[in-house]
C-alpha cells in the first residue's frame, strides 16, 4: 500500500463507503472510491486519487488481495 500511496484508512473507507468495482474477477470482491488529492505523486500534481480494493471473504474474515491507486484530474464517480 505504501508504495502505491494508499493509507490503511483509505482501504477501510473504500471497503465501507465505496462502490462495486466492475473489474473484479469472479469470486473476488472489489470496491472503489475517489478522493480529493491536490498533491504531488512521483513528481506530478494531481487533484484526484482513485483507490480500488480487491478482497475475499473467507470464513467470515476479510482477506485483502491487493489495492490499486490511479492518480488524475477527473474520475467518474459510480
């Protein structure tokens, strides 16, 4: 997560408040949320950050598979 610029709080928030990620593979759950960013990432300025979390529920426990971040100026919401 750290290498991608994603905080644990953003992961939790995306899972709880995000919308369904349409690109999740069968058997995998995915949630996406867009955040205001207004900072630099790797030398470029971005106003928005899209966080997508992929996970599975196994025996009632959440197993985090991976998280993705995209940085940009505008992202569709929902």
